C-alpha cells in the first residue's frame, strides 16, 4: 500500500485540482487539505487502536481467526473445512499471520488501519460536493461510529473497505477517464466479491447501473475499448488466480458448492424485518423499562441513531432519482450530477445485497461510511435546496451530530472499562466482565488438541489454541442442515473427542437473533442430544457476556 502522504497527494489533486466541481482551490488550500487528510488518517488509526485488545467474546469474530489458523497449519479452505464465505478475508488474514505472527492483536491492528482508510475515503468522497467543515465532521463521525460499533475481525469490514475503494476508483474514472482508474475499478470490485460475494454482487449491480444511467444521460463517452479492457482485466485477475489455486488444491467443486450454500440456507434463517434491532426482551426492558423518565429519555436520545440510520440508504435512492430527473430535464449530466448518480446507485446496489442477506441494524452499520456520506449531503444542503428543508436542517444538523457523538461514547466507555485481562494462546485480551472459560480450558487442554465448542463460539478455539474435530467451527441449529449435524456427530464418534464446551442455553437466543428459524430447530438438536448422551459435565463456566458453557468430557474419561 502506498504511503499515506502519496495517497493524500493523489486525493487532493482530485479535490483541489481541475477535476473539482467547485473549481481550483489554490496552492495554500491544497496544502491545508493535504495536512488535513494526513491528520485525519493518523487520528482515526490512533483512536481505533484503543479497541484492539477489548473483546466481549462475540461468536462471529472467531470464524475468520480460526479459519486462518487452520490454513496456517496446512488445511485448505472448502476442502478441509466448511465456509460459505468467499476466501479473501481468510487468506488475507493468513498472510498477515505469516508475516507478523498469529495474534488477535495483529488482526485487530489491520482492522484499525481499515477503519482509518474508511474515514479517509468518506472525507475524500464528501469533500467533492460538501464544504471542508462538513466533510471533516462526518469523516470523524465515521471513525467514531463505524468500527467501534462492532470492533470484530469480520469479512464485513474488509469487504466494505474494498467496496469504498471501488467506488472511489469509479468516481475518478468519471473525473479523469484514465485507464489506470478503470483497471483499479475492476480490481476492487473483484476483490470485494472475493471477500463477500453478496456485497460484490450488489456493488456490480450498483456501479453498472450508475454508469448506464450516466451514459444514457449523455455526459460523455466514459469508456473507450481500452477502458473496458482495463476494467475487465482488473476484475479477471484476482478471480483467475483464486480459481487456479483451488483447482490446484482439488477444492474447486467444493468451493462453488460452499459459495452457493447461503442461497438455500443462510437467507432463510436470517430473514428479519428491515432495520431489525436484535434486542432481546431483557435488553428492551433494560433500555426502556427501568429508571426515571429522564433516564429513559436520555437513553432514547443516545440510541436514536439506530432508528434513523436504516433510513439513510433509502434517502440515497431518493437522491438518485432526483439527480436523474434533473439531468433528464436539463438534457445533460454534468460531473456533479454524475457523482450523485454513481454514489447513490452504488449505495442502492449494496442495500439490495444487504436486504437479501440480513437487513438488521448490524448489517446496515457495515455500510456506515456511505451512510455518513449521505448525512454529509443532507447537512451541507447546497445540492438539496428548499426553504422548508433549510428550516429542518437548523434542528437536524446539531441533533444528528450530537446523537452520533453520544452513540459513539457507549463503545468508547465500554472499552475504557475493560479491566479483566486474559492471556490467551494468541495474545492478551481485555474484557469488561470475567471470562472463566479460557483459563480453565488452557489449564486442562494442550495446544493443538481437538475439542468441540458447540454450537457457536469459534473464538474459543482460536483463543485456546485448539481445533474442532469436524469440518465445522460452528454449527447453528436452524441454519446448518441435518446432514451437516450428522457429519459432526460422526467425526465426534470416530475421533473419540475428549472435551466439549457446550452452551446449553443457546436455543434461548434463537427467537430474537434468528426469528425466522423453524420451530423444529428449537426442539430437535441431534448434536446436542449426542453430547448429553455421551458426555458428562465437569464444570460450569461463563463468557464475558454471561453465556453459560458446560465443560464436559466423555463419560469414560475423568474430569481431571
């Protein structure tokens, strides 16, 4: 990756140079912009680094970490273990581990770097049509509200970064029409797809739709044949290397099968209403049913962004329609209109992909850098005129900024309160509440032993340096199939796995986390039934989220 100063120089050329829609800013302002971009990057990385050690042991984070650890010891994704994600995040994380060592801090350091780049891209995209003050405000809010909301090593954050880089490259194609930007556009779209197939598909739909609209509105021919060739080459290169690798590893057929698996199983179990909050009854009571009226009012103000952030991608679709109609009436499409069309169609495409997968508040927050871009347009107001809207902005602007800052204060204070230090086999972590699982397991299970963590917290594999005895690092009732459950049982039986960490109360989470799960999945759990029949409890343990895990051994094995 080029040095940040070079990135800043390249970016400022597009903000302060001739391609800028507002005209040339001047050398003095250009210098200020350069230093501002560098400062924003350094500030964002430093702030996000505060979260690197803090974890609540959420289950999703361990999927990539343990998968990368499997690859490090010689296993091949899809051939030796199951995943319905595309391979980008797994192998990129494996590369980081090979260079810097396998540690949760290494993975989370890149997460901080990715967050800093996302804030930088938000500023560069917003600055094209907004004032410096507004663009900087929402770039900082991107830093405060995006990664800290869920500071976990996930493919969702990786793919969001590549999608934003693809969008930035697309904007540069509109501005300059250079072949190198067309190549980078295709390259980043391909990389996004290889890190998350649904987001890559949505990105393709959005960008193709945007360029088609711009072409139809007769901006100018954006692509000659060399641009098309460059974009196709950029898209094909990562995809071809990936396919060749898995063919060589005799895993191509299983790769395709795993990529298509979510179409039949993931979407059904994860179908939720748009903007679903994932709150349990206990959480809802804690937020709104306790405390004085003033306390509930403050709580409502702090969490209010959860209710209007899902509206922002929908507003982007409205802005796209208005931009198209404006250009159609004018019989031309200037660069400013082309910018809005391209960005909003990209957001709309990513929104479609999110709705198809899981449209809850968590997955909508993965698009927060683009949500902040829409907020910047609204608060700046120069391209969304109107007397009534001007009056609304007098209230909306200070409210939205204040609400987002208070919203960001919650994870920041939680990180500061994480005082419980746990030395795992892959780095030290800090938790807000005591974790009794890791130390107990590490004292009784040697590095590299196969244990079963069931049903869903693969981060314990990575933290304790252990491995699953099956192809699955987690198996969620109601989403994974009975055939997969039987495969896990067969592996347990064949290998006589000694230790199981069993979360017996997992089924209680299903109604509010996966409300579309069938009733049969709540009553029929073949793996859980097998564990109860063949294992006995030695110790009850708790995670930082107060999830109860039973440390169990086979009935013919002593607890000690």
